[in-house]
């Protein structure tokens, strides 16, 4: 698991997690409201969990390809534009358009947030490991 | 009038109530010892209604469950309520689960020619749990008489049909011509693709079911047939994971099971707890609204259990946990009872905790001890990875902890109260997290010294713990 650092704070991180849940379960009829967890740094930055790993492999033609160990169900009736409205604050317009189109194409199937992050020049540099977050003071010291 | 044991047991089950070894109906723990501020269990310890709300992984639907439904009804829910999958998973109609790693069935004695079978139809019923996965349903060698899915579309021989893969049970059929080229793909009897898909260049003497080269299939394959060939025909029921389940029903080309395939129990179907209902009657439900942080109660179609086979839930050691939505505002004396198991994911594994700054009575496991804390940490017992009954009377300098009935004697855990209850995490804001299980947690806003022995015996009886 990795973490996506967001400069906009914990409220935005939770909104993004809620938007992720919205594309998986758009009816919002249940007690689950967020797809992944969020973290808050003492300096106000927030982070969003990015599940799974990208495993490098080859497609059947021998070209480099990635297999993502975690993927998110994309509901056939989800509103991709609603997700775009949230993610657009973190990416360029072109990237937001591509992400929206990707969700549209994945309706009824699955999609990996990690694949979205890795494909987005605005997001990929913000992807950090837990060890990097620990070194940067994200996790409070265990308390008795 | 005393009831016979079988009658009392059946009545007890009908009422959703626990039963002990004695004769007659045994009251539930909270009936006998009422007044808990919060009480969480997968058993009915007094609430009588739903004990948990569960989200299934397949479509993220949620449903409430009573204690009596934590079994087959919950498994069926996790399996989408699909009657066919339930027949397979429950064992009434077993199927071999292809693991996507090294499981397959091979049929030897073919000739390594790309048009070996000549014109034929190859048909199989499959269950695909994840359409985004890749896998090969069948092939002669690596790329002849091949059907596989890759990146969400069906590919036949070396050609992408661009037909989308859908999840679930479906019957697939591919027609091949005398040159070994595929000419049609049918799914559930409907023609989805027609064309010409050339055979590859790597046939072999082995026909594979569930693989092509290194690409293996994940899911179920059964009711397999190769028919209409002028060279060789074969068919398999595939109703199991033994060679005897893959004997040719139309000839003598028996299949050989390779790898270490398990029978299907619901692999690919999980379920997670969103709410652990408070059975005390005070409405202090413990919830987790983030999907990725919900403890797991069904793993690959099977109910999560503790070391003794009693239903429980797994906390992942990363971020799983529950919290009450509001603080309970408890002040000492407070008595807490917990059935927990920790495999220690970090320097501290909390079973029960509270919110920083909001009052914290804590039971957890540190590196080598079980810890009890309400402002002052006490570590009276050496820890291990086993399931235990841990209890603590939080009462300042007159506190006492117990591990499976063994008392710490008088200790001072501090004078803290209890705000929000946290289960499996040491703080709603994040921190250290339990890798292990919590099966039951009961918190009394009172000194339960008088009832403590009896309460612990009640809990120990239900969880198979020998008190010392």
C-alpha cells in the first residue's frame, strides 16, 4: 500500500475518498461512505491510501505491462463527472478529462487508483511509501 | 420444569440464544449481568437482534445479521446469494478452483500441430470472479485452439475479438475450422464474434484446460467438451479436483489434474464488518465507514473463526478498526472484558482503546506483555499470539487485571475514564493497529468485582477458554 500526498488538507482527502466510494456504490444507501483511509500530517497536509501494488510484467506481445494487485469496482451507473469534480483540483484539465474517460470506459468493470496515479504526471510524484511518510513525521509515536 | 438437553438446545437456537453445558435454558450474559455501557459480540449476549452489519466485496451491498445468521446465511450473502455458487461452495456440488498460479488439467497424447483437431467446437462453462484479470481457459500448447481473456477482452488463438469479458457463470463455445482457425465465439448461446482467428505457432502434445503457457486461469471450469472433431473428441464433467473427476466421458482421453487445486469454497468472495452493534441497549454501535478499514468476517467464502472455530473477525494490522460515534463519558470505576488475539503488527496492538484527549481505558499487547492503561500503563502478564480472555477493573490505585482468570493483584492503571471506544486501533486519528482478532468486548460503567468471576466463566465457556 502507498499513500498519495494531498496539499489541500484532510477535508479534501476525505472528499476524494468519498468520491471514490461514489463510483463504486453510487446509490450511497449503506453505512460505508469512504473507499480508502486518510491521514493528516501535523502541518496540515493530508494523504489518501492507494491500495495494492503494480507488478511489472509483459503482455502477450512481449511489451511491458503492469498488473495491479488491487482494483476498484466501477459501478455501471456511476457518475464519472462527479469524481472529476473532486479530482480536478489535483490534476490538469487534460488529466481530469482522461480520468473521467477512464471511469466511463471502466463502468461495469474495475479500475485501479494506482494505475490512475501512475499515469498522471500531476499525481505520480506525490505517491509515497509508508516508510517515506514515517520519516516525514506522518504517524504519531505510539502512545500508552 | 427442566428441559432435556436436546430440547433446550433446539429452543435456545430457535431463540438465538447461547447454551452452556447445563440442563435447561441458560440466560444470556447481559440478562444475567445487566448494566453494560457497551457490549459487542458476534454471539447473542443480550441484544436479541442484529449483531453486525456486513459489506460483501462482490458488489459492496450491505446487510444486517443476527448471531444465528453468522454461518451459512452470511456465506450465502457473501456469495451474492447466487444459488449455483452456493451449491458449489457448500460442497453439495463441488467444483475445482483454478488458482491462476499453477493449477490446470492436461490431456496428453495430442499431436503438436496447429490444426490437429481440424474442425471442432470447444465448449466450457466457467465462472470468472474478476473480469479485469487475465487467464487462459484452454489451449493446445501455447497458442493453438486457445481461448483466453486479457485486459477485459476475449482473445482466441492470437486474435483479439474485442468482446468484453463479464464476470460470473457463463458457457463459452468456440468454433474452429479445418485449418485450426477460430470462426465464432458464443457466450451463453449467443454469437458474440465471427471472423477468422489464426492459430499460433506453438502447439504441443498437451491440451491444457485452465492454462496456456504461463498464463493460468482463475475461477471455475467445468462441463468441458471438445466435439465435432474428425481426429479426437473428449468431454469432462470436472466436478472436483481429483483425476477421477476429469475422466473422459466420451472416450479414453482422461485429464490429469496438476498443481494443488482446492475445491471451490467461495474464493474471491469476501465480506467485511461495517458496524458492530452494541447489544447493551445504549446504542453505542461501533462503526467503520471506510471500506478499506473494515475488519474481515468472510475470507474466500468462509467465515473467519478464532483458534477454536468460533466466528470472529480479522483486523489487518494496517488500519482496521471500529469507533463509537460519540464519547461514552464513562468515569471510573469501569470494568471491561475482552476476547482478543494479537500477532503483534507493531510495537503495540490495541484490543480496546479510546480517543487521545477524550478518556482512554486501554487493553492491548505491547512487545512482550499484555498492557492495561487508564493513564498509567501496567504490564502484569507476558504476552503470546494466542486467544485470551482479558479483563480489567479500572479503579485508580485499586485496579486489577486478569488474563484467563489469573489475577494481577492490585495495580494502579491511572484514573482515566472512557470517551469514544475504539476497537482494534489506538486512536480514531490513526496510530498503531491490531493484527489479530477481537471476538467480544463488554464495558461496564461500574465495578463488577462481585460478578467478575461469573461473567468471566460465562465468556470462557462460550469461547472455549480454560480459566485458571
